[in-house]
C-alpha cells in the first residue's frame, strides 16, 4: 500500500514497484501510433507511448507515477480525465527495463512484450526502413484490442508505393 506524505498542502505518494505493477495491469496502456510524416525517411513516424488515464479526482496519483518513473507529462485527456504520457525514447527504455524486472501479471504482459520489442527495434533504427516499418506496424496492430484500421491503411499505402 502506498505511503501518503503531505508537502506544501499537496498529497504526495511513495509508490512501491509491486503496487505500480498491479495498477498498470489494470489501468495502463502500451500504445504504438503510426502517423504520416513526409519529412521522415519512410514517410511515417512511429510514436510508442506508455499512458495511464485517470479521473481528475485521482490527479495526484498520475503525478506520483510521473515521479516514480522520473518521466512523462501529465495533461488533460478529455473533460474530467487526465493522463500521464511517456514518449521520450530514453524514458521508454527505463519503463521497459522496469516492467522486465517487475513483470505484469495479466494478459497486458503480452502487449508489453510487443511494445518492448518495438522500442528496441526503434533504437536499432528499424523504423527508418520500409521493411522495419512494416514489421513494427504488423506487431503493433496485434496489441491491445487489435483491429487497427489506420495500421491497415498505412500498410496499403506502403504497398502502393512499392515499399512492402
């Protein structure tokens, strides 16, 4: 159970690794977006991110998780919802290392493993080659709930350009 501390009227939380694993199993999301970006080598940008969305009443929890991971941005998501979003490559590397050391317990671990693979592939530069981009898109499209119409569009666009 996290230990609550009060500092300048703000409720701060010290989070344990086990607590974070359990919370992320239920509330976290490992996501890989693909967007058109003509300036990129292959015309697309790969955007992996780790996200947690919470109601504004639990905003302090997002800040505690931001401190725990020493990374990310907390911002409004929709209406009364806020999110912690971690996108920077070096920070994602740290997130991946954390969850490899402290594995998730639910089926979310399978998505995490795919996410970790994509983060490593990007470090190796695979996202800058047509074949690597296809490999990333095909892997990302099997994450979370599947059915990624945008991924299918990008694959068709790459095929039309002769890059697949």
